[in-house]
C-alpha cells in the first residue's frame, strides 16, 4: 500500500477555505461563536458552524461552556495550538510574496 504524502493529507484538513483563518483567530484565546463570526468578514454563520463541528471532530478545537448561561467558547486543543507556527509562517510568506503575486 503506497504511503500518502503527509503534506497532502494535512492540507486536506486545514487547507480548505476558512480553516487557517479560524485557527488564527483562536490563537488569541477562546472565542464565542459570535466573536468568531464578527472577526471573519465574509463567512456565513452556516459555514462557520460546519467548520467548527468538523474541527471539533478532528480534535483541533473544543467547545467549552461559558459557565454563566447557554453560551459556549471555542478554543484550540494542544493539536490546534501546534499549528501556531504554520499560521505565523503563512503570514510571513504572505507579507513577503503576496504583493508580487497580486501584481501579476
């Protein structure tokens, strides 16, 4: 059985639209659904809800009760926090190269 490329497999999980943006927002700490929605202009509540569920099932984020009412916070798990360097390097690369790419 041929081995799958780990980069390809990883990108299938986090390279889909909005995933890295969501992870980036949660690197600052736990957020409610509405805080995430407000911090991600252009994403619909339905799409955000779907992505949150997917990333919870994988184990990248977790949903924790706020403790005061029916609100919940979303936070990164250890697996999610391990993506911090990837997010930072993606931003660094974008700062360096994105303008040149967009000029073409």
